[in-house]
């Protein structure tokens, strides 16, 4: 990640709190799509759950749930 760039920008996460889709699933889909699309390549580090949660102003549990699903499906 370059200097001056936020963590959320680095993984290009956009969450819609008005959406009926749970935040953890939106986050999961956002990161998964970037992995599939090649934006996030194998070997690149993703932000820690605490750091990403703070940047996105969401619960750390939300980020952990998304990361766990990504890991279980082999994306992380």
C-alpha cells in the first residue's frame, strides 16, 4: 500500500449500510471479486481485521467473519 492511501482504498471496499445484504457479506464479495479479478494477487497482504474495521468504521467481528469465509473458500 502506498503512503497516503487508506486501507479501504487499498482493497477498494465500498459498503452500503442501507443494503439488505449484511456488511460481512458485502465485504466478502468485494474482496472475493478483487481476488478473482486479479486486483488482489496471491502473496499480497491484506489489512489486519482491526485495521480494516477501524478504517471502514465497522465492527471487527464483521471483518473477521468476511475473512473467515474467504479463507474457508480458499481465497485467502
